[in-house]
C-alpha cells in the first residue's frame, strides 16, 4: 500500500512539473519587450502615444483588443472604481479575469445588469464578445478597488488586466478624486 502511495505522489509531482514547464513555454514571448503589455502570442503591440494614459491596444495573431478611457476614481483611502472601455475585434470572445494594482492589490470584478452577453460575469470573468465594446462603470460591469497604493506623481495608476485570450495587458490609468 505504501508503494502505491509513493508512486501516486511521484506521478502527481511529475504531472505538476510537466504542467509548469508547459505553462512557462506557452507564456514565452519572442520580440522586443514593451512597457504596455505582455502577450501570450506573437505579434505587434501598438503603444499609446507618448503622454496619453488610460489606453492600450493589443494586436497579434488571434488577438485584437483595445482598452480606452481607463480612469481610477479613488478617495483618499485608495477605495473606488476603475472605469474603462474594452473593445474586442478578434473574432472570438474573451474574458477579463483579473485586475491587479501595485503592491499586490486586486480589483473585484462585478458583472453588468445582464446575466448573459457582453459585460456579464461568468466563471472565467467578465465576458467580452467579439465585435462589441464593453464599458466598465455605470450600468455595465464594474471593477471595485480597495486600499489602492502606487499612484504616481503624474496622477496615474499602473494597472494590469488579465484576459483569457489577449493575455496580460499593462497600462497607466488616469487617477481622479472620487
């Protein structure tokens, strides 16, 4: 019986190692590094013009995603919301699964009023259907921020958005008082 448990643990450990190697290889990226995004596929990224914050465009094979008007509305304690518009034009649906801020901060995702379609929340995150623009804030889906740190002297907040297809997108959200 002890031999079976050791073999099962060894097989499980080998499987976990193989998955880790596969994930690391799948997340690799050939080409120049950018400050605006990391991609899980090869292609080009269009960075926003110098001096323009709150936007990013990811274009690669199978990916065409544009984030615009990203604004963090924060009170003095760092609590508030992140508003933005996300356009998916790649032909397949995507999901916003995670929002990260400096010092390990995480945004809380809330779906829009609809239980189905663009802007709705499911197990993968906020649904972004192809050919649509989802506006975060107001009646749409929301990103709630709590005790955010890391606002720059230029009144921007470094934000990382994790999408299921487009991968990790980094941008500088403008910061306004809530």
